[in-house]
C-alpha cells in the first residue's frame, strides 16, 4: 500500500474479530516504531505487549474510571475485546524532556503499519497531564518501573466494523502563508 493511501485510509477501529495477531506481525510493527525519529536520537521506547485477558480487562477498567463525562461516547470497554494491546512507554532518562512526543510519533508508525497490514487500531492515552493517577494505575497494573513512563495504549485486532466515512476539513482553512 502506498504511504498516502495508508495515511488517508487509516481509521480508528473499536470492534475486532476474534482472531489472534501473531507475535511476528506485532514485532514487525514494533520494528517500524523503532525507526521513528526521537529527541537527540534517544530511541527511548519500551513496548509492553498484552494478551492476557485479566490485564486487558484491568486496562479497560482503569481507562473507564478516568473517562470524563464529555468523552463517555468513547468508553474503553472494547479494550478488553482486542486480541492484543501494545502499551507504548518511554524511558524518561533517554527522552530529553520529550517523553510525550517520542511516544506519540512511534505510536503513529504503529497505527499506520497496522492499517497497511489490515489490522485495526485506536490511539488511546495512558496518561493525563493534570492527573498522574491514571499513569500510576497503569504502571502498577503492568509493573512498570518509575523511570519508564506509559504514554499510549493501542488495542489491535482484525476489524469487525467499517467506520462511517470521515469528513476532512477544507485544507484552505488550515493553512496560512508567511504569517497567521
Ligand atoms: C490524543 C488522542 C486521544 C484519543 N483518545 C481516545 C480514547 O480515549 N478513546 C477512543 O476510543 N479513541 C480515542 N482517540 C481516537 C480518536 O477518537 C479518533 O482518532 C478520532 O475520532 C478520528 O477518527 P479516526 O481515527 O477514525 O480518523 C484518541 C485520539 C487521539 C489523537
């Protein structure tokens, strides 16, 4: 698949077929993630691959507990039904004060690599800037050391839904030239 088609075709998928994704495919995606640019080339990533049902259910429960009222349409129940979840973490000591950016860029490579292989994903956050409790709970559930920060959670599975088409805003409204 061409890169433009991958970028334009990717959609969030929240319903998955009950079909396993082999470790070899997950490792291909994580290899793509390791090719992401990173601050000072620190390559600070650590990926936790979760397949155990008990852990997936725990992650869904934590995400739901911190889901604000206005985002209830995006409750995280589907997390427990994903065949596999990747939690993208970064080593704080190798992030050069750019923990979030380093993790988010790597996450995008995983999302795009997954889509180009027919695998559905959704971007989800593992932290809140103004409330450390969610990342602390995730840290505890996954036994993540203090020097490592969980930043995103990506459920993966072969899609069992086709999202409604998405309207993309007019490009003219998103650009100005030379100054704002
Ligand atoms: C920072 C960020 C946080 C998001 N958090 C959630 C989430 O908690 N739950 C969820 O279902 N989707 C979440 N999403 C996915 C968005 O809802 C989705 O990308 C958006 O609706 C656009 O749809 P698309 O991905 O199909 O293009 C998040 C996306 C981003 C970029």
